[in-house]
């Protein structure tokens, strides 16, 4: 086992054949000069995603790890499966469809992390500078984000953006539940960490189709928001003075 990298890039994939190689190759090109690893989680894809991930691992044996779910469990489960293997102090979350730009990772890493991040900083959440969605989906997202922000006070305006750079310690302290990836800023803030939002690029998916529909997203979102409202009102964790934890200051 080599020494732990500074950054772990965690990418969940579900039926993303055609996207695997471009996404992973772009990560390697964008992050050249940064000590990183790539953790890929295949959420029981039914297409050629698994074969493409095996090829990507063979092409980048020193940096790429592939984990495969035996049954489909969803994005949040895939993130937590990958979290068990990450070794970096920070974890970059990217979607497997190519819409997130790893050049934003390189830019913000150099600007905010490499020179020493504030101790209390728990997550940098991406806010898309432009949207490649339809007008209806844009309105839907604006309304949903506004309601969520009012209810949870999570300091984030675009939690639907998959680009998130999160401190590994903060990530590992989070409670797990299905769809918790939609509420990462609120959960991190509940843990006593600071949330920061930065503009990032948003692009068309490279291949395939979106896995999320309006009805399913709306129904799940309402129930999840109710659960999150209950959770954040129950308070966060205790921090002992002896831990030298930045949240104790």
C-alpha cells in the first residue's frame, strides 16, 4: 500500500457505458500535479459499464480502484461504499455522466485547499454557473432549492449539483440513508462544519440518459425533506476539548 493521497475522487456509475473512459481520462488530465486516487463504484449496471471500468483500471492501475455492487442500491449507497475505501483527506464527488468538470477541482484545490484550508471548512458545494437543463427543469430546481434552503438553512443554493469537495472526516461522520446525497451541505453543517459554495461548470452529459424523472424526484424529495427537517432539529454531535478538533474553537 502506497502512502495516502491528498485527494480521493469518488465517482458512482450506473449504466454509464460510453462515459466511463472520457470521465476517468479527463480526471487524470485535469488533476495532473495533484496526488490523487480515483474510486469508482459500479451500482450493478446492466450495460457495458463494468467492462469499461475494468479497462479503465487496467489503463490506470496505480490510481483507479473499482468496486461493484452485487445489487443496485442507489447513488447514496454507492457513495458510502466508495467512502469505505477512500484514503485522501478530501473527497471530490463527481457524477459519472461527465456533466461535472474536474478542471473546477484543480482550480479550487489550488485556490482553497493546497495552501491550507480553514480548519472548520467541511464542504465546498458546487453551484452551477449555467444550466444545460430544460426551462421546466430549471424552474423546478429553483423552487425545490428555495424551499429546501428555507426549511434546512443549509447555506447552499444548488444541492442538485453533483460537484462537491468534502472533508473526509466530515463525510465519515454523516448518518447514512437513501437519497442523503441530496442533503450533504445540511448534514455537514449539522455536524458543526462550515459550508462554502463556489461556482462550477455544468455541461451536457456525454452519453446515455438521465436516471431521474420529475415525478420520482418530486415524491422522494418531499418525504426526504420532512425527514431532514426532523433530523437537523435534533442537533449535531458533541466535540471534546481534548480532541483538538477545529469545530471546538
